[in-house]
């Protein structure tokens, strides 16, 4: 079992370069199979989710060439093979093969997707969207079987602005006959990145990044390339880390507009955050003001940054509140932060954080990806040594995390224990 061993209390100085966005890359890779020729994806992050998606591509007889952070994907000889549970359950984003295979082959058989346990995460909106496009859906054991004689345009309304459903419907609709409209679409930058990739192939998508996306179907998609946008969640996590123990720490390769909500809250706390050409420079302060946060769909405060932010709020002078509105189980980090001497009370999906409290190293467990990130931040701040288990969750979403942190002075190692 892989674990992180972290000796805390060392200030971090230097440069952390932000990798490509996990939530873009995991959609761009399945999207590539819609193309009838070769596609190229640049700035792909070195995360385990990428490797799991490549395994699925190879299962489908797709040729993949990987060099550094670049993927060349040739799906000309794609075979529409069943995607079983030992592939699909490794990550949530395996469900993007539903939309991609449905769009390309009009048929897909795939096991239920995996991913972090954040409470009920139904894919009803995805399935209803596929049905609106003309698909029929059956469930057999743990498999979805989705078929269509042909796909046609449709006017689709999402009950919730779901990122996954927006992208999946977009993937299925690009080769459908006629025009598809997705109303109440999610607006995240990752959706724009995927739409740009598809448009580079010859798709006709407009409105990505707004609440109404229009897709005019096309028969053929040609070779194209795309660069994965910088990861706003990774960037936010390291900005929070800089606020905890930064000493002139530069977080580079950031799109500022993607982090407006976080930066605004950090300024409310009193964080000294200096804008640079492509990022921000931060030095930790001894005193911060408490704040209140409510997680919301983009451009609101990201649910994925609420857990790392909890760690920073343990160092504020007074009571801070985080109200989680997106996922039912986003508080898996709280018992472990309290074990590290935090003072956090949870009522339903609201966390009440009293501070400041000195954090103390101990043995903790990452219950999910962003919970794990919050514990890494706490361990780097804490006095003494922390051992974090279940770090596979963390490695799913933070590329080269050990190397990046060591480079700026962190005392962190990856160990193997039973």
C-alpha cells in the first residue's frame, strides 16, 4: 500500500508549475475516439486517471503514442469492445466513453463508472440526454447497454448544471443528425476546452461556457490538436498551500479568470497575493480573518477546493463556515483534520471551523481525492510527522506531486507499507 510520509513545518520557496487540468484531460482523451483520423493532445497531466483511460483506449484497439506530456491518439481501427468493471470502475470519467462510443458507433456496453465516494452521484442526466438523442438504454447486472439506430438532434434541459452530463451529451451529439441544444448547461472552463477540441476536428459547437450550448451535427471529424488548459483546482490547492507555509512561493501557469472566487475569498481573509505575469506569488502570514464559503457551480466557489480550503481555515482567528451544496459526502477529511488537532464541527453538509489551532502530525487516511489534498496541506503545516494512507486517491488528480513539493522544500516521500 502506498503512503505519504511528511515531516511538517518547513517553509516552501521557489516555483510550482501547474500541470494540465485533470478534469479536461479525462474528457479530452475519450473525445479523441470520435475522430476518424489521428488527434494530438498536449499538456496532459501525469496522473493515474490518464493511465487508466489509456488502458481503455488500448482495450478498444486504439493506437496511443505517449511522449512526455503529449498523447497522439489514432482511433481509425477502433473496435467497439465491452468495457468491463475492472476498467470502468477505476475512475468516474470512464463514463465519457458512453457519449464518445455512442456518437461514433451508435452502441456502447460499459460497466458502471467508479471514482471517489462523494455521496449519490447518479448519471440520470447523462442517460436522459442520450435518450433524447434517440438512444435506448438497458441495465444488465452492472452494465449499461446503450444503442441507437441513429442519433438525432434534440432540445435538452438539464435539471442540474452537471459538467459530466454537459460533456457527455456534447460528445454524443456532434455526429447526430440535426441540431442539439443543451439548456442549463454547465459553464466550467473544462467544457470550453472539450468543445474547442471537437470544433478543431470539424464539429459545429457554439455557446460553450454559457448556459446554452448548440451543436449542429456533422458526419465526419478530421485530425486535430488541442492543449489541455492549466488545472485550476491544482492551482487553487497550491495557492492555499502558499497561504499556509509559503515563503515567496510562486505558483505559475495559472489562468486568473478561472480562480476568481478563490482569489476573492483569500483576499477577504487577508492573504497577501501578488500577481505575476503568469501566476501568483505568496508568503504566509501569521494571522488571517475568518470567512464563510458556499460551494456553487462555476463561476462560484469550487466544491473541489472546499476541502483544501478547510485546512487553511483552521489557521484563521475566529469561526469560519463552509457550506457544501454540491456533494452529499464531502466531509471525509474532517475527522482526520480533527485528529491533527483542528477544531471542526459538522452539521449535515456544513463545517464550522474554529481557529487558529496548531496542527500536529499523526497517521491519517485520504478518503477521496480532495480530502487527501487537504491532509497533505495539513501535514506540511503541522508540527511533527504525518503518514497518509490511501494516497492512490491523491495520485489520481495531482501530477508529479512529490517532485513538485520536494522542489520547493517540502519533506515528503512516497513509501510502501502493508
